[in-house]
C-alpha cells in the first residue's frame, strides 16, 4: 500500500514537471512573439513621417534609396542634359547653364565643354542669335553593374527666326554615388560621358 502511494506521488510529480516545462516553453514562445511584434511595430512607426502643412498633419512614408534608384538616376541624367544643351544667345546664360551641368558630371563633361569652346560653337550661337533646347525622349539604365551605365536618347531643337532645326542626340556614360549637396541634390556624378550621335533630322522654316 505504501509503495503504491509512493508510485502515485512519483507519477503526480512527473505530470507536474511535464506541465511546468510545457508552461515555461509556452511563456517563452509568447514572449518571443510579443518582442517580434514590438520590433515590427517600431519599424513600421519609424517609416511613417508626419509633415505639418497649413496646420494639418500629413502622413508620409520613408523609403530606401534603392526603391527610387531608377527614378532618381533618370532625373539626374535628364537634368544634366537639360542644363548642358539648353543655350540662349547670351554668354552669361550659357556659362550659368553649363556650370550647373558640370556640377553633375566629371571631367568628361568638362572636356566636351572645352571642345565646344575651341570649335567656336558658343560664339556661333551668340552671333547667329540661336536658342537651343533639348527634350529627353528616353533613358536606358543598366543597374546590374556599378557604376550604373546609361544611354540617353534626346531631340535637340535649334531655334532662329529663319529656321527651326531638329537634331537626334544619343549619349552614354556611367553614374556613381557621391555626397548630396545644394548643387547636386541627387548625390550622383556622371562619368565617362560621350556623345554617340548628333545628326540633323529635320529643318522647318
């Protein structure tokens, strides 16, 4: 009778031990899930930004640069080409626009600028009262390699009172990361830039 009593105590103790172990494991699992959820909520809260505009709080969401990389690259390339190829018959305007473009590129763009100076291109623009504009048609990007390669397809317009000349322009180059600044808000630098094609397409009188 006494041995049966001891066996019952041993069995009960064994059940209590197993129950306690399961309870501890359940508590650990619940604590782990709570911590994981808390980290997720903190991460989600950090991605939310509230901007005050006109006395109202507007919610915005932060994103990584990688998410917007193609958009930023295309805008940087488009901006560079706009400033480099937008000219008016005024030396100060030409130098100001070229200066803005050179902030976005390396010495390859400076060499192209020097070549145009030596060829008297800017002087001809001023002497002939020509305004030059550009419209970027498309930009092809290769994001598989770094620095990122690009090819830009654009249409130039040379405007004068007596004619309107259109040119097909194709350029290529690479883009690498640099620090952002007021002169270079995207934080990219165009390098190894060259013109592949710049031919007359159409002349309108």
